[in-house]
């Protein structure tokens, strides 16, 4: 998994083996989100992740909802 906070308070996400969903859309490559834009973060693992997102979610799913602007 590649999920890091940069020196300018951005979270940098690179979708490798874990599925990242941001505001209902799957991150295909990479994305940067300002930390102060996060509303919620949810982690799905195991059977719950596979049930909802299929076999590709075997390594887990991170669901991020950003604050309304």
C-alpha cells in the first residue's frame, strides 16, 4: 500500500494492491488530497470487502469521503 502524508499536509494515495474509493470513485492511479478535506475514512477487510467489491478487494478497501465544499 502506498498512502503517505506529504510535507504540505496532502495525503498521497497510489492504488497498488488495495482499492481506494474517493467520493464513490475508484482511484485508478494516484491522487493527492489535502488533509483538511477529509470527512471520513473507512477500511473494509476480508469477506466484507470481497462481498462489496469482488475478488479484486482481497487485500482490502479504503473508502474516503471528502468534506462538502
